[in-house]
C-alpha cells in the first residue's frame, strides 16, 4: 500500500499535488477562525452574512404615538393684593362667584380717604376762586396803568404815580401765575386722594371666578396682603414637555389631543401655540404650550391632563 501511494504521489502532476495539500490547510484555517477569537475580514464576513441577491432589512420606523402629562392652566390667574391698609368693612364676592373686570370684591374702610379727598377738592375750588379774583385785579390794574399813562402824557400826574400803576399791574400778573400753580398743586392733591380712595376698593382685574378668599369682615389688612385669588375660566391651555427627538416632528399650529385623568375616555383637540426655542440640557426636553379648541366641557384650570400626539385608539 505504501508503495502504491508513493507511486501515485510521484506520478501525480505538481498542481494536483498542491491541491491535496491546500484543502486540509484551508479546512484547518476555517476551523481555527470558528473556534478562536481572531477577527474575520470584511470580504469573508460579506460572503458568510448573506448572498448578493438578498436585500437588507429596512429600518423599522418608531411609533409616533407618545403620551405626555401636564397641567391645564389659564393665562389670567392672579392673587389680588391690598393696595392700602385698613379694616375690611365689606365683602361683595365669595369663592365660586363669577366676577367681571373692575367689579368691587371688597371694601376697606375709606372714611379717612374720603375726607382727604373732599378737603383736596375744596382747596382746588378755593385756588380757582383766587385765580378769578386776581384776573379781575389784573384787568383793573391794566385800566389804571393806561389812565396813568395818558395823565402823564398830559402832565397831570408824576412819573412816580405812573411807575406805581405799572408795578401794581406787574404784581397782579405774578399773582395770576401763583394762583395757576396753586391750582395745579390742588389738582394733583385731589388726584392723589382719589387714587387713595380707589385703593380702598378691591376690584377684579379681569373676567373670571373667585377661586379663594383670604380675608373676612373686620380684619385689618396691610398693603400687600392677599385678598382674593381670581382666575379666568377661558381660554384653557395645557403646558407639557416632550423629549428632544420630537423637536422636528411638531410645529406651531399642529393638533394634539388632551384627556383628563377624571374622564380618560374623552379627548379634546388642542392647537400648539408655543414651542420653546431652547432644549433643556438637564432633561433633554422641550416645553410646549397648546390651546384647547371648542368647548372643553368638564375641564378646569389646575387639572392634570394627558397629551397625545396622535388620536388615541
């Protein structure tokens, strides 16, 4: 047998001999690559991964449905503060009362302010009367000066008498200017006391509803004390945040859908009115503000709502 193998080997052409040696070597190399940790070349990977006639799998688009959470708010919602101190003498609105702009909600004792206002008004009238008096005196002084001038021309009176008439006329004109300044001051004082009188009336800053009342009759209020919390009831807004990846998927004027936790089966459309131009680096999020459209019955300011980017199923 050994003799036959040697004869075959010796008789075989050189290329066939090399093929007998190459096949085992390739087999060993493939085995080492499968069992070892040596990297595989790109050509070998491409050959093993797939044939050329098989297309790669397309990227799966992420689901654009997303649910955010945020409060339902209104733009007009403020604490009404006391602008002057005093004792609360009357309360005209309570929690839940619908109010209109400039409606009186409460009254601070205004007797002192009223007396000061009346005094300033009387001072103004007195200053106006003084002005009328000096205007009449000035006309009389003008007539005296003209008569004195003619008499001086005729040689009837002296130069001193003419100058006396002249100075009297100039003094009357100065008194008119003084009276005009006193009238301006009296008007400013009257305006000041009228403002103080208005401060005693706590008024609603806009149409809305009284959400809270902080004072009671007989209580002494100081300037800056909270009196009422007044909130508008419309239009309703919802503020929420979205991940940064939605920055190019939402636009101003786009529609989102809002549902309240108390009634999750009802969905209300809301139009995006504001998108923050900046991304919060701490949370990688953007702030969005949307305005509810139509008549969102059942929703109230302060509720927590779910915001859906697509209509919920």
